[in-house]
C-alpha cells in the first residue's frame, strides 16, 4: 500500500518540476494535469475518495480546461513550423512514461483490490456533507457570495464591448 | 491502511508547495505564475487532507472544498485579467506591466 503512495508522489513531483520549467504553455498545462491526477491518487490513498473525485472533476477537468482555453485564445507558442518538432520522441516520451507509471500504479492497485479498498475508518462523503452543512454553513454561504462576486467580476473584466476609449486610456 | 508516516506526507506537500513558490518567483510569464499559484493552493489542500485523515475528522475535506471554491473564483478572475492585459500590452510578461500610466 505504501509503494503506491511513493510512486504517485514521485510522479507528482517530476511532473510539477516539468510544469514549472517548460517553455510551451500547453505542454506545461498537460504536465500540471498529470500532477493533479497523481495528487488525486494520493487523496484516494489517504482515505478521502470524495476529494479525489473532486480533484479529478473540478481541478483537472474544469480549471485546467479553462487554462487551456485561455492559452489557446492568446495563441502562445503556436508556430506552425514547430508542429513537426512536437512529434519527436523527446517531446512526448517523458509525459507518456509518467502517465504509464500512473497506469501501472492503477493496474497494481486493481490486482490486490481487497487491500486498496477504503477501510472502515475512511471519511465518507456523508460525514463531509453533514459537517459542511451544519458546522460550516456560514462558510458555505460566504463561498456562495464569493462565487457570485467571481461571476460578476469575470463577466465585467471579460467584456470587450467598449470600442471607443477615452484618449488617456488609448495606447499610442 | 496507509502507513506512510505523516511527516513524509507533510514533506511531500512541502516539496510541491516549494516547487510552486520557485515557479512563481522564477517565471515571468503570467500564465506560468498563475499555474504556480494553483500548485501552491493544491499543496495547501493536500496538507488539509493529510491532517483530516490523521485525526479522522471530516473538517479537512470541508476545508479542501472551500479551497476549491476559492481557486475557481481566483482562476476565472485572474484569467479575465490576463486577457485584458494581453489585449492592452500585447505581452504576458509581468515585468512589462509595471506602469500605472501608459508610457508608449
């Protein structure tokens, strides 16, 4: 059981290093998604299966897709000439190896599935929900207000309707 | 049951946190700086989960859900700001936008 933790930790550390040291933003984002998947494995091993699912769905699924959309909108590092370089082995061999390590981890975990099942001491989503909506109800309401402010702020900052600018605001 | 000592788990979360901090300090591209902030948020949440598992309380997972909400808001606002900065300055270099008034 412990070896799964160490494998996932090593994968997470290596992919995080590759994510912060990359040149291409899209490649770094894919490494970061791999790091988040490895950390979700660790969450599962730490008997928090609900949080592991949330990590995959929200972090790797929603937030990183938002990053990738914005990076593609800004058109960073997307030269057509470099497209052939991406198919070289040095570009895809490292993330493929790291993802393969996670896959082997999963296969080994499925082989001895009795030992990797969440034990009775696991904190189940029911306990989390009861605690979330009884003890931390005020925090939930504050988070709702924060999300509302985030929606309004993102809409306001993202709108590009103003074609006519004041002359002090114009570049050039 | 995971029998890795809790010090090792905290050490792992600390390594991830410092990788994010190094990325935030070294990189000047704002997309990469935002990614580093995400890494640090994630390692902070990892510490909450480790502590919640160690004491067998659901409070750590509740705190992780709050961190998730804060992260979603922060990412959406920061990416909208990055889009605006890119439309104004045509660059993502954080050092290029250190002026309050347009100089060019």
